[in-house]
């Protein structure tokens, strides 16, 4: 241990001596250059031992040489201090050293994304521009940090390009794999927001630490291989991604049906990856920054490789990537900006920063006097560089064009994305959403569906009742569960159709949702939630008698219903009304009885009025006898129709109308009474929810179903009034006992279950009240699952095959139980006939009777008419008024003299005749007297 300690101290001493010697050498070189040019110190922090660091160092060195070779007359010179930093601590130390010792006025870097926030804060304090052409977290916005400049692609546009690729192939579900760093998480947050905005679901996010071992990555890949989603987006550095794709290829996940998309962090460096890594990535799609082709770029590439061999002859780097071009253009931008802000007559503008009295390194950094000016000048610098147009917008390199590359070799461009046109084959193309032919993993030219079903874990409820719908039976011999029932048959029939359409076998594994005791581990809501839970009980789908209700759609999606449904009330019946001694009154309601009685009186009064001046002896006699006849006459006419009860024709007409009404009423009464006496009448004990809500009544529901919440939240029952029930036996027992004996007064249940119950106990129970419609029974899948649409279409086909549906229904129910209609429920409203049912008939009879009365007894309307005529005549000829008054008096005297008593109508007729011919009246009177005498003579 002592030897190791002394060796470490010797190495530290050697490092410090070398560092001071290099610093002295740099200062001596600076002093020589200062004699002729204004020297501006710039710092650069990266790791030259890495691929990105080596490319950056070579590119920046070559840029300084090229720039001042092109501009030998410039008065300024950049002096770049290259500083090595391999982690966050060394990056921070290097930044402080550059600012304090070398008085740099700009810092390029850092290469480590995690160190960027600290360096940006430090640059803002010292007012020194921090320029980065390495990837940094999108959270570090140049608009929020005024001295930060990002010379890379715009991440907000980058994620839009990735989203456009997904939408172009209709991939609505992806898996994200990214390095577990601040930069990785920052970019993924941007990507997640963009995907969600375009309704692309993220089924899983896998964070891979940069220090992860191969076995850890393999374990994660094994987990991902069991998932349905087959579209993977990878955002990693080149080192980690190279290891990942090598393992992906070994796992067989680079085969037909898989889709891999890499972000610009990897696709920008495809040309610098090892050939073995490229081979393992064949078929991958990448989205990277656009690099315009030019003659200058080709010449630069040859010079860059020459510089590489001279600076790093043993390096594994062979090609330059776009990061190297950004590094090259960054030096050009800095040199141009420095030259513009320096005055030839006043080079002292670059004097060291103002010292501080603070004794700490951070306090003694001072503030750069040209930093703010240099920052603004860089923002305003524009030129055509090797990477394209160098133009900063809000401190960010404007890069609105991205390439879509297919990894075949070092990458083949299959299209472009721009914010104006979207995806196109070429930049000049006008057709959108069009890409060149792509070679996918497995050498396939057919675009993958984006998902596959290696195995489908299906959760099922554990039902102790209603085995017709679902039954889970343990087979001890085979040591496995046997699943049967109507729901399972429907699912298997739909699954068969889905497999045929997709051309793939879907391996299903049914798993009961049960606890250690073999009972259901929760409610149906809990079962459905298992689809999204990250636990052992997680299901891909739930199959069974699952009701489609609104609150469940918050966390799952349902197929189309395979059975319509609704909720209604099941109650015991009241029956056998034949034991009632007053049953003969039941055919008619009380209002009809009253109406018939009133009609009888009305008809009798009408006929009595018309027959009073006739020789009809039926209405003669004392007032008491006449009143009794009025009440008895309608019934008398029906019982003894052969007798001549009336004399006048109008009376006969009214009597016929009455008999017609009586015949219809009697026939209706007979039919209703026969129905009551012969048909087994079922009447529900309850049909009014208000009665059930009283504290003395309890209601039941199927244990675990959504009906419990329905009763409490929608029908406003108290939770103390509800009772969970399990099977048909408990339903019958609870209804038979009633609320008073520990049972329930009613059960609220879905229609299919009620039909199953009534099939067995229809004589004692019935439905009552309204039907509360629901969306039916369906299968639940994870939100966004690609299987939902396929199963929904399959269910439609199964239901349209009526023969197959009937066969499945009869297999379990014996009849068409699953149809949406329910046999008419028995209403507690009385079946007795009411007055309203015969209202039209009574109106016709009343009108006919009144018309007959008016025709028979004309004085009722003639006298008012006569009075009106007299009044009108008197108004026209007042002189005749006295004569009109005398005529009735003369007529009356004549009638008295003749011994006749005339009715008012007859008197009026006689008066009119007398005014016409007075002699005629006298003759008639004499004749009547003779007739009277003869009649008396012959009377015994």
C-alpha cells in the first residue's frame, strides 16, 4: 500500500510539472503572437480520447489554420486552449482554470451533457459566451440563458420530424429507449409531449444507464420482446448504442416485424461507427440533421483525414461527422466575430478581467469586458459553412431540414422532413408523406405493422354464480384451469377471425383474477384496472361479462359490445286475485262504474221527458214510482227487451242507442272478467323507486358489478340499503324473504342475468320499472391497443352470423337470452278498463240522445226562437205590437171553451192557425167536442 501511495504522489507531481510547462509554453507563444496581432483567448473543454472529442479537436485545429490562411490580413487571432475533461468535476475545474488563469473570453463545450448547466451558469456570471456543438439538454434554452449558444440541430423540430415518420406509417404505439442521463431525459420529455400531441401512445419507457453491463441490457431486451409494441425509438450516445444494437441482433429482435428508429445523436455519427455495429443495425431508420453536399465539403474531407493522420495516427477515428463540421463552423464564427469587435487602434480591449477581492476561485473570476459584445456579434454572424447556412436564431442554430436515413451501409437517404412540406422524397418534391423504398429489419420491403402479439395474457373474473356466462373449473388431472361459457366462446370465435385477418397465431393465456382462497380478488372495476397496473397481475386484456360503463374508459378501451344490455328491477309478484270476493268489480275501474251509472240516469231522464205526453203507462203513477222507473229503466230495457217500453219514435231511437252502448260495455266487462278469472295474473310488489328508498327496504345487486355504484350514485340509494348477492340461489332466497326477514325487496340487475333467472323462476318473479340502458358487454384492452379495432370488427362478424350466435346461445341458455329485448315487464298499474277507454262511445251516445230530444220536444228550441222572431218583428213594425199580444189570449179562450187543455206548443200552433183562418178553428173545435161525446157514450 505504501508503494502505491508514493507512486500516486509521484504521478501527481509529474502531472503538475507538465501542466506548468505547457502553460508557460502557451504563454510564450501568446507573447510572440501579440507582438503583431491582437490575441483573443478561447477555451475548449472536451475529452480528446473519445470519438466525438477527437473529431472536435481535429476540426477546430484545422479551422484555425484554414481561417487565418484565408484571412491573413486580419488583426485578431484566436488562441484556443484545449482542456481535457472526462467527468463533471474535471469539467468544472477546467472551466474555472480557463477563466482565472487564461482569461478566456469564450468557452467551447462541454462534451459531457451533465456539466452543461454548471458551465452555463458560470458563463453567465463571468459574462463569457458558452458555445456548444455537442448535445445538451433541451431544458437549457438559449432564450433563458443569455450567454449560451447552441450550434446543433433544434430539438423541438427534431421531435416533430420523428413524429412525422411515425404518422406516415400509422404507428400509434412506441417504446422509448434512452440513456439514463439529464440529456437523455430532457430530450425524451420533448419527444413525449410531441407524440402525445399526435395521439401516439408510449407503451413503455426504458432507461439504460451509461454504465449498464451487457447482461442488464439483455434482461431489458428480453422484457421488451414480450410486449406487443414493435416500434422502438432509441436515443443514446454512440458507445452505448453500439453495445445495444449488438445485443438486439443477438436477441433476434432485428428480424421481420420489428422497427427501430434512432435519433440524431446516433444517426449523425453513422459514418464513424464500426462496421460490425453497422451490420447489426441494418434496416434501422434514422432522423438526422441535413448536410448539404458541396465541392468544398469533399475537399475538406480529404484534408481532415490528412490532419487526422498527422495529429492522431493511432486513433480509431476514420471519418468526420456533422459534429466535426459544426466545430469547424464554430471557430469560423468566433474568428469573424472577434475581428469585427476589435479596433486596430485599441487592442487593449482584451485586457484581463477586473480582479475581485474574494479569495475563492468563483469570486476571483471577474467579468469579461468583451464577453457581452462578443456574444451579440456571434448572434449576428451569418455565413455559408461546411455544415450549411450558419444562422443563429434566439441563440440556436436554425436547422429546419432533417434527413430520413435507412441504415444500409453507412446510411441511405430515403427522404427529407421540413417544417413547411413535411416528409418528401427530395427537397424539391411537392408530394407530401412520400419516402423512397426502405429495407426493413429482416431484409423485408414491407413496412411493419408496428405491433405483434407474442402472447396475450387474458384476465377473467372468478364467478360463483351464472356459470352460463363464464365458468372456471380446475382440472386436477391436467393440472390446469378449464374456461368455458358464453363469453369465452364469443372471444374464441372473434380470436379465430382476428388471427385469420392478421395472418398470425395469437397465443392466449387465461389467468383468473383470484386471491389465495380461490375467490375473486376484487370487484370488476379492480379487475379492469389490472390492465394498466405495473404489477404481477397485469393483463393484456380482460374477457368475461364486463359491462361497458363510462368510468372504466378512463383507463381501458372496450371493443364493440357482443351483447346489448340494460339494468332493470327484479321483484316478487302478487298473484291469485281469484280469492278476492270483490273480484267482479275489477274489470272496470271506479271511474267507468261511475260513468256507466251516470249514463243510465241520463238515458232514463231523456226517455222520460220524451214519453211524458204519451199514453205510456210505464212512466205513469206517483212521483216515487216515476223516480224508480228512471233508475230501473235502462236495466229493465236490457232484461226484458221484447216489451214495448216506449211509444214515440225518437224514444225508440234513444233506446236502441242505449242498448248498443250496453252491449259493448257488457262484452268488454265479460272479456275482462274472464281474463281475470282464467289467466294467472302477475303483479309486481314494487315498481316505484320512491317506495324502495325508504329505510325499511333493501335492494340487491350482483357482487362485484358496477350496479352497486349505479344504485348509490344515480338512483340515490343509501349504501346501507344495498346487499351484494352471488348466484341465482341467493337471488331467490333474498327475494322470497323480503326486507323484513333479512332479504331484499328488489334486485337491480342487467337484463341477460335477469333472463337467466326468470327462465327458472318466471312464475314467482318478474321485472318492473324502467330499463336503464347501458352499452352492453364487451372485452377490455389497454388504451391504444392495436387489437381493439380488429376484435371489434370480428365481433360484428360473429354477431352477423346468426346461425353461429343462435347455436352458442342455445348451448348455454336454451333460448335467445342475449337479445337486447326483454319480455314485457308486469306493471303494477291496474288492468281494469277505465272511462277514458270508452270516452268516444259515451260521447256518441250523449250526442245522439240530445239530438233525439230536440227533435221530439220541439218546444225546447221553438219557443226561444219564437220570442226572438217577435222581438225582431216588433222592432220592424211597432204598430202591430198590440195585435201580436192579443192573439195568444184569444187562442187560449177558444181552447178553454172547447174543454181542451193544450200544451204551450199546441197553443202556439193554434194561435197561428187562428190568425190564418178563424172559421177553420171554430169548426175543428166543434168536431173535437162531438168526438168526445161519442167516446163517453160508448164507455162502459
